[in-house]
C-alpha cells in the first residue's frame, strides 16, 4: 500500500511539475557548447535512420537519450552498445555508447548509460592533446498506471582536455524528465495497433559548464521534444505463432531548444519489418541553424536518413525456452553539412547492438 501511494503521489507531482518547467525561460542563451554529444551523432542507429526520432518510441536503454520514460516498457535485463565514426575530417574521432537497464517489476526500471565523444589526437599551438566529452546517465522510470510511464535522468557531464603542459576537467549535473503513453486498439485477432505519445524535457535545471574556465560558464541546451508514433502489426502463424509477419511504424517529432532560437525542427520516420527479424527504415529531419551572419553558412539543416536492422527473437521462436533477443542495427549516411562550401565529407557509420534477457 505504501509503494502504491508513493507512486500515485509521485505521478501527481510529476505531472504538475512538467508544465511549469516547460513554461520556464532562462536568459542564458545556448551557443552550441558540446553540441557534438547533444545534437550531433545519435547513440541509436535505429533512431539515426528514422530521422533522429526517439521521444515517442520504445528504444530500450537508448531511451535515456530521448525520453527516459521509454525504459519502463521492457522486461528483464537490457544491454546495448553502439559505435559511430568519423566526425567530418577528424578521422580518429568517434562516438560510442554503452548502457545497461533492469526492470524491477513493481518497483520500476533503472538504467545506467555512458556516452562518449572522442575527438582523437589534436594539435594546438604546437602542443598535442586529446579532448573528449563524457556523459553518464542514471535513469529511473515507472508506470503509475497501465501503459503510462514517467521517467527521469540524472546526468554527469564531463569535458576533459589533456596534453603535456595542461589539463582541464569540468563536471556538471543536468536533470531530464519524460512521459510516454501507449494506447492499444483491439480489433481482429491478427491485427494489432498501437499509438505512442511522448514528451521530454532535457536539462530542466538549466545546467551550465565551465567550458573554458570554471568561472566562465556556458549554457547547455534545454531540449524539449514532443512526438507521436503509430504502429500496425499483422500476425499469421508461420515460423512461430507469436511472431508478427509484418509491421509498419510511422513516427513524427517536434524539437525546440528553450534557451536558443535555433535547432527548432521537425523529424519524421517510417520503419517496415518482417517476421520481427528484418527492418528497413527511412527518415527525414529539418532544423534551423545559426549562420552567424555569413552567407556561406547554412541557416537550415535538412537531410534524408535510412538504415536497416536485424533481430533474432529467440524468446518468441522457442516459445520462451530461450529467453533472449539479439538486435543489430546499422546506418551509413552522408555527414550533415553546416556550410555551403564543404559538403563532400565522407559518410559516417553507426553500429548498434542490443541483448535483451527476459529474466
């Protein structure tokens, strides 16, 4: 009874707090600090291929990056990792992610993720140094009622630079929140439909980082995401009675930075999958940019995205005798160009691997 009352009270506070937070404004403008890890490469190859959408989808442990509430809709133990490179002309630069999540059943779901953007070895004033950004996220999500999930992230963001003659290290603690609701529609036994509605707000405490010095602090982005997804699945017994033979997903997302007039945009994507094993994805995103008053810089970023995925749902195929699912996603895309003068960079590639153990 105590746990039930606590969840109901937490849900009420959460739902009252979110609208107040989204209305809040801050005079400190975001100027693009650490945008490589916040607005650049995506930790999920699936999301990257779907136009960078993620707030209204169940992305397992990757949900920590888009909407922490998405963690609640997976049972058991989740393990995921991804790797992306390069970053424009920095051939040694890479972006990697690793995360773990566990569903505590009636007590909610917890997750721990690490995101790292590594620039590789750089040279400045004749001195070689290495610069990287790390973000650790502790996530918690729970369902106060069926098919409604509330989630929260507590982040630890590090920016490190080190070389022979200097060393810089800064740490801050942004906080994120999110809500995800799923509506399921009943109909014919072989047809299943779901509607996902999601909203999240990242960096609700308007955290700043001493990027140059600890005294001179720069604002991190306050990112608002609002989206919806629709999924239609058709079931017909073939390889296994539990597998859907065909599924299609449509997702649409709106993004806004509360402390910047740029990076506002729309994202959309669609995914078609067969037998819950083979998935093909197509997406598009469009965001406003700051051209800094230079005609050679773009004031709009728009790109088409695509990718594919393979899943081995052993739990369904073996009728729960082997409670494991393996998933691999990949995308190779042209690097988004912020300048009209340089648009011939080589492609970047994202690989994602996930293991789901239903224990």
